[in-house]
C-alpha cells in the first residue's frame, strides 16, 4: 500500500481515507491519478476490514456490516464538492460530524442524509445499519474519548459559531 498504512479496523480505514482524500483530491491540490490509487487501496482494504471494529474500550471485535466502500467515498466527495466555508468535518468512530457555520448549507447537508443533533449543535451521519441501543446522551468530548476522533477539515472560526448558537 502506497498511501494507507497501519490500519486494523474499518473505523481506522475511514479516518485514514478522509485525511488522505483532503490531500490527494483534485479540488485540494492533488491529481486524479493519486485519488484513483487511493480509492483502489481503500476498496481493497475495505473488503478485508469491513467487519472488524473497535469498541469504546479499545477491544477489537467482529460485526457484519452492509455498508459498501462506495457509500463512504461518495459522501466524502460530496462534502468536498460543497466547499462549505466555516464548517469542520470530523470522523468520530464510524460517524461523520459537521460543526461550525452549517446554517447556509442546511439543505445540502440534509440532502446527504445527515441528521441534526440540537444538543451537540452538530450534524451527523451514522452508518446505515446503526441502531442506538442506549438511552444515555454523551457530550462530544466523551464520544471522542470513547471512539477516537480525527478532524478532516477544521475551521478556525468554529468556536465562534458554537458560542453563537
């Protein structure tokens, strides 16, 4: 593998892909050839890791998933194509979170099937087979601590927008 290295779970693969897509996507200064190679690596690793996950305690487990590699890549590409100024994109576990000045992009975000969490002032996209099993509500810092987090696109003005809501 040229781009994606040292991933053991589907969540780690998604994080690595998003980080690399930001560098290699043609809209971000990369080339079509590099992006195609990254997509091929993602597809290959996805087939190996699609059922391997890590729980909040850091233990690896196996659970069958119906998600396809195309679904995730399409969401990332669509988010990049929206060119949302003032919006941060973050991967937490298998969820994609959007924070910051999302209001001007509300209709576009809804069209991508993101849901809004008023308690977190953020939009999220969960895996298609996700079902909430607990009534507990965690804040974002707790969720980040349990599942790990990686900012794919960070907005320096994000705190300003969060305080304004």
